C-alpha cells in the first residue's frame, strides 16, 4: 500500500513515517520545511534502513499534488501538514487560515480528481473547546476553540463531514490528539521547535540543558489536586502507532467517517511531569510557579475507549518513558551540534 504523508518531516509526521515503513507501507512524503529540517529525511533512513519518495513542495499548491498523484498510485493519505502554534495563530490568523485550510482543500480536491478517497486527518483535542466533562468522549458536541489554530481544526473536521455527506464512498478518519511528547528511542528525531518553546516539554528540555534559565509553571491555584493544570500526555511513538491502526481500519472498511481520541486517558499535572522528569533523568530543574496563562483550561483528558474498542489501540508507554526519551533526544541534539 502506498501512503502519501503530508507534513511527513514534522514531529508527529516523521515518527509516523517510521512506523509506516516498519509496517511495510510504501511512503511518499510532501513537505515544504516551513517547520522542519531537511536532515530528518536522512535520519528516517538511518532508523528504518528503508527508502521512500520525497517531494519538496507546498500542499496548498494543486499542481505539485497533481504531479505526485500522476507519478504514483496512492492508496491513502495521512494529512499532517499545517501550522500548529497557538500563540502565533492569534497574532497571524490569516496565515493560519490560509495555510491550514488551503492545504486541506487542495489535497481533498486532488484526491477526488484521482479517485483516492481514503484519508486520516490530524485533528486535536482543541475541538472540544472548553467542555466541562472530566474526560472528553468523541460524542461530546464540538466546542469553540479559543484561538485561530484550533478553529482551523474544527472547520477542517466540518469540511470532511460535509464531503462525506456529499459522497459516502470516502473513508475518513479524524484523530484527535491530546498532548504528544517524547521522542523516538534512537534520539535522532524529536520535537525541537525554533525560538523559545511555547509547549511544556520542549521548554523543560531547554531548561534541563541550560539553554533557558527557569521554567515558569503557569498557575498553581487551579481547582486540581496540586493546583496546576492537568493534561493527557501521550508518547509520540504511541501516537504514531495509532495512525497505523487507523489506516488498517481504513483499508478494511468499504467507506465511512470516524473520529477517535488518541490519548492515554490519564491526567497528569504540570508539577507531576516536572518531578517525574527530574526523577527519571536524575537532575534538578530550575522552576517557579507564576501567573496563569490566558486561555488555559484546568483539566483536559481523553476518554480513549473508542480507539481501544474499534482500533484495538491503546497507549503503551509511560510518563517515565516520555520524560526519558525526550531528554535523550535533546542530549543527542546537543552532542551532534558540538560534533559538527
Ligand atoms: P510540525 O510543525 O512538527 O509538522 C508539520 C509539518 O508540516 C512540518 O514539517 C511543516 O514543514 C509541514 N508543513 C506545514 N505546512 C505545510 C504546507 N502548506 N505544505 C507542506 N508542508 C507543510 O507539527 P506536528 O506537531 O508534527 O503536528 C502535525 C499535525 O498534527 C498538525 O496538523 C498539527 O496541527 C496536529 N496536531 C499537533 C499536536 C501537537 O501537540 N504537536 C496536537 C494536536 C494536533
Ligand atoms: N505550561 C507551563 N509552563 C510552560 C508551558 C506550559 O506551565 O512554559 C503548562 C500549560 O499551562 C499547560 C500544560 O503546561 O497546563 C501544557 O501546555 P502545552 O502548551 O504544552 O499544551 P496545551 O495543553 O496548552 O496545548
């Protein structure tokens, strides 16, 4: 089976490409390196010892997509390409709507044209908005995300639903990710955002290696057991494996539209992740408690039981694994920079 992976050089995309290759899928990647580095391609080859096809280009550009679909018989698509920084999306909403929506529309138009109607889409827990449920289950009505990034995810889910209503021969799976962290065990690939990170784990890593001075934990006066926010962290390798299960299902079903939460179902507080990171990596992190960050919800956790029931998927890696693998990655990065 030949799978087109849009955004396959990014954090989740690259881990998923590895799982695809290891499961004997043939892979074609398109990426424009707007948020990734070219050397990821070599690293995927080193890790898997397998080859794949790569096109450098913008998924918003119908002409390159048509070229890819004309040159390859593609059985299905995993669509990761998009911008993902919440704060940046507030500052540059047009850039976010343009990229995330155009990329999806161009892709779906081209897939339609070439009669390739199987797609897995990277959605997010953000589509639940500020739902009050202790655990988010797929049947909760979608909410209103507080930022343009999140809104692009709800709009794309709506587009996919409308597409399926208009043509039920499509097979569409939307995966709502919770908080992906960690890295491949090789330490060669991982989440390495440029500039000062917004997300918790990349920030912790920069403090751990001395590139940033101190982690601020945003708020310790929430209505949670230790006062800090709770999230459902998921190891990126578990997440990548979820895509293989989703694809397997996509190729077994005639057609259909599905939504699955990919999370562990276990809430972890910010303080808990910090202390776990210190313990498993045998170090002290410099951190302080600060003001709440605007827009943060106190408690976000998946109910992942549908993915277990229908995809036979559940997380296998622990919080300890996430903290160890993430730290291994940043150390390998630092060492390779020193060695350059
Ligand atoms: P990432 O930024 O690391 O990867 C996205 C990749 O897509 C990058 O390699 C980037 O260069 C590429 N890209 C972006 N726009 C493109 C375009 N128009 N044409 C070609 N390539 C393009 O992000 P990620 O963390 O791997 O996330 C992948 C997907 O999962 C995104 O759609 C994101 O919104 C979604 N998601 C991520 C998280 C998370 O916390 N990381 C959570 C929920 C959902
Ligand atoms: N967080 C924090 N300090 C940071 C970054 C994040 O305390 O420097 C907290 C944030 O308030 C949230 C959790 O860590 O409760 C996860 O934040 P992240 O941005 O990684 O993901 P989100 O769930 O907001 O998408």
